[in-house]
């Protein structure tokens, strides 16, 4: 990323949003393989920050356990560092912005507007089933925290999707289908129009 005042081009950012367990991480891994983006999951970065023994670790851990959204300042610093370290100029930012504060702070700090927002639409019952069989040993993948995360998603995260909807930036995908079927739709969204073959 460029420093202030230079003429470097801003990076391309796609925000990947959807409820917990909608398949954001799964689809991002496939987009990386096919389209050369770097995948940055805000949740993964926060979990790595806990493991690193950082001074914010305990605060982050407590918030994740409660399904609460960590202050933007912390998350944006982690995202900026990961963007710098990647050497790439195309990013999938997964699970961010999670609320209006995340959104406004990212825009103010980085001056980056997303190219578009990929939104995975999935019924709660299906997301709950997926999270309960995810088996990654996550402290927030229990029914009590899942309920809290669903509530935060509806109250704080969906309004962000609506904000981008009003700017015509949302690409909504039915995420309840099997992984490969979801990816067929995702692939079409990332394929430049002039490369799409008419059938
Ligand atoms: P998110 O990052 O949105 O929380 P994940 O990508 O971690 O979601 O997916 C949650 C769980 O559901 C994982 O165990 C994953 O393997 C599984 N999963 C992802 N997409 C699908 C799908 N389309 N159908 C069935 N299971 C899926
Ligand atoms: O996206 P993921 O499910 O990995 O996020 C797990 C948790 O990380 C969230 O429930 C929340 O506590 C925290 N998080 C956050 N701010 C973000 C993304 C995740 O506080 N932008
Ligand atoms: Mg994830």
C-alpha cells in the first residue's frame, strides 16, 4: 500500500459478508485459487492476535466469546498490516465491516471503497447446523454464543449490507446450496464481463 502523497494505485478490496457459518471462509479459499486475491479474515486475524500474546489478547478473547464486535481501531490495524505484508493489491476482506463503526472507520482511515460486496445469504437453521459441525475448536462455536452472534448479525451487520445495497454494490449469492454450486455463482461474479463466453 502507498504512503500518503505518493501516486500508487489504491488496492482492490472486496468485502465478503454473510452470517456466521454462511461459508465465507470456504468460498474465499476457492476465490484465492482461481482469481489471485489475498484472503484476509478479520476473525482469523483477531484469533491470531490472541495467540500472539498481544496486550489486547484478553479483551479480544472476551469479546469473541460473547459474540461482540471488537473496536474498529484494533481490527483495522490488523487488516492494514496484513495488506502491507501480503505484497498483493487485491484483497478479499472476510467478516468485515461487521457494523457501521467498522465501515465508517475503515473508509476514513484507508480511504478505500470496496469494488463490491459479496453477500452470502443463508437461512439461520442451515448456518447453525454448519457451525455446530465445524469442529475447529472455536470457543464461540457453541449454541449459546451462536445465538448471540446471530443477533449481532441481524442488528449490526445486516444494516451494513443494506448501506452498500443502496449504493448498488451488493452481489448477493444463495449460500444454502452445496459448496460447488455456490462457487459456480461466485465465479461468474469475479469473471470479467468480456471473458464471459455467451452460450
Ligand atoms: P464462515 O466463514 O462464513 O463462518 P465457513 O466457511 O467456516 O463459514 O463454513 C462453516 C462450516 O460450513 C464449515 O465447516 C464448512 O466446511 C461448511 N460449509 C461451508 N459452505 C458450505 C456449503 N455450501 N454447504 C455445506 N457446508 C458448508
Ligand atoms: O468472522 P468470524 O466468524 O471468524 O468472527 C468471529 C468473531 O470475531 C466475531 O463473532 C466477533 O466477535 C469477532 N469479529 C469482530 N470484528 C470483525 C470480525 C470478527 O469483532 N470485523
Ligand atoms: Mg470464517
